[in-house]
C-alpha cells in the first residue's frame, strides 16, 4: 500500500496544485514512485491520455513532475463548466452528461465507488500518492457528502497539510478560520500548515507564526516564497490571463473568450525571449499584433456571438484582411469557418431558436456538432501551407484533439495519426487560407519544430535573427522548471516534518 499526504487550501488558488507538483518532484528525486490524485477537479483545461481519456491538466503537470505517464485514475471526476449554473461531468475520462450544480451535488456521492477504484489502482502501483483537495474544506454549505476535501481524507485515512495564501492578505485569519470551522476529527487530520506566496523579510512574519500557536495547535511546516517558476496553471484564475500589456519583439494577441479553455496552449510563447502573449477581451486592447490566436472554448457559439457583439470579431476580420496572421485552435478554428450547425442542441441554449450560426467566414469550412466527443492524442506533419506561415510546411506536430463537432471543407493542411492502439489510417486536419489557419490540435505550438519555425518566420519579417530559437528544447525546459520548483520548496519546507507526516509519526 502506498503512503499518502493531502494538500488542502484555505481558498481556491492558494497554491495547492503547484505545491503538490513540487512534492511529487521531491519524492521522485528521493527515489520513490509517486503519483498525484485529485478525486474531483473543476477546470476548463483538460488533457487526453494515451488511451483517449480526458482528465484535468493540473494532474498531468503533477504526473510530469513525478516522472510518470498521466493516467485518468489520477483525476477520476472532471467538471467542465458550461455556464454559471452547470457543468459537463466526466467520469473516468468519459462524458456522462451535463448537470446543474444542484443536480450534481445530489448525485456526487454515487461516484464514490469510482473514486475509490481509481485510488486503489494507484495504491497498487506507487509508493507515495500526493492528493490535492479543491477550494476550501471549510465551505460549510458544501461539506455534506464532501468527496474532495475532508470527506475524501476520511475515506482514505490520509493526513492533511493546509495551505494559506499570504499574497492576497489575511493569511492568519484564513488558517485560523478554516481550522475553527472544521469538526474535531477533521482538525486532527491537519498535521501541518504552510504559508504560501510570501514576499519579503520572513523575520517580520515570524512573530505572527509564534502567536498563531495560541489559536490553533497545528504546526507551521513551511513558509514558501512567491516562486518565479514557469509551470502550467490550472484554471481561469491563472495570473497569465491578466497579461494585457506584455512587451516583446513579437506581439501575440490571444482572445480571452468568456469560456476559454486549454489556454496552456500558449505557455510556450513565454518561454522564448522574443515572443509575448497578451490576453484581449475588448477591442480597445487589440492594438496591432503580429499574430492573433482564437483559443479553445467550452461554448463555441456563445463565445462567437460574444465577440460579434462586443466588436472583437470585426477587429479580427479587419486584421486578417490587412494580412495579419490569424490562428484558431479547436473552438477558435470552428469560429473561423462559414457556419456552425448544432442540430442536436449540444450548445444552443433554450432561448436560441436557430440551429445554425454564421461563422467569421475567414476559412472555407462548415462545422456540425454531433453527440460524441472526439478525444485522441495525435502526431503528424504539416503539409502544403499558404501565406506567411508557408515555412511551417514539413514541421512535425504533436498534441491532442478534444472537441465536439467536425469541420468539413477545403485546403486541409496537417496530416495526423492517432497515438492510441486503434490508430487506423492517417487523416487530414485543419484548414488554411491566405494568412488564416485553423486546427483541432491542442499543443501544436509545444512542438519544438513548430515554435522554432514560427519564431524564425516572425523575426525574419522584422529583419532579426532568431538566435534564441535555435537551442530551445521544450521538454528539457519543463524538466528544469520542475527541478527548480523542488529546489525552492526543499529550502523553505521542513521536509523532515513532512516525511514524518507521511510516515504517520
């Protein structure tokens, strides 16, 4: 049986995911077989495993930090919000339906056997399991039938480390308030406290840590600084989405759709010296970018209509006609086409009578939503390409497809193969016309071949040489960042105390 330790937070975005990733890397470095686990994750960023199943990207990052293949057992339940009141529910990598929050709350305990089966699979294969909670364990209106925080800790009989976020202020109130709202049995499960995202002189903080003991008995096992590490963020709370005025030689504008998903597709740009991403949600922010990207979305039609209403669609069309590179991924690709048809009501809301919506008409494709979701890992080669990105021809790509609907049309430009066991024949993906490009492949820019060529193309147009692009290795860079994360955490956590917690001593 594996040993386990659970990271819970005083609030969302307290840093649970990245601290769990850091512990995964530390335990791996110390010679253990490590796996992450999160029973229920709510996020729009997801990933397709090698067997074609869907899971949250936070656990993928943690698996990478642990040096193991992502497995859907690491995140048996994924909730992908469709609107403010409901979510698509994915269990063991498969969509089981769309439910309102109230409907899911009533039904969620029925998934406990699935959660336990997933955990037991990891339990039989690994030495240590690093478990991540969700939100806060002190949400008293949600504690009934909890399956992700203290309810899960009780089911698995695991010790807990509670993390507070000092960067947003009130960390002592966070920690004390959270503990005080827990039941006695739950309080005893908390074996250590961590103050996260600290900036400044810790000697000024130390008196507060000493006074904390008079309110709650749980020991502080670490004060972790605000870490300058480049590791994927979990969801729309990501600080990356607030980047509206980044400066670099190459200016890339990503449209910040209301239901944006898989925005980790663009993390790679921040890892080059010459390219910077700005997130644009209003025409006044549009500027004169070198490249515009329309990202994936959980609701293609509603986000397209949102752009149409607020004027961003007109800005993009105007930019495309002026020769700007416009690139759509997944839902963004669908928007660039002629029409989007929703015969089965997969996205059309009840107050929308039409079943077909006009697209941006920048690509000669028509999209029709079906009842089944495409989920597959892929790799392939970019074929004959038009316009300013013609030099991408022959570049190797890899990534994954995760979408409702199929797009039919002309000028498909990428040849792909599935990486799953039922590979089948190669197939064509995407479309390009002039300087407008679309694809269903998430992670297309993660390919070293693609990102290097793209950087070279855009720098050459500015009369510059891309020295920074020549020796860059995406996978090696990510490994360096995980090691950097582990190094910082070792320095600022009491690892001896954490190992004692792990050993239940």
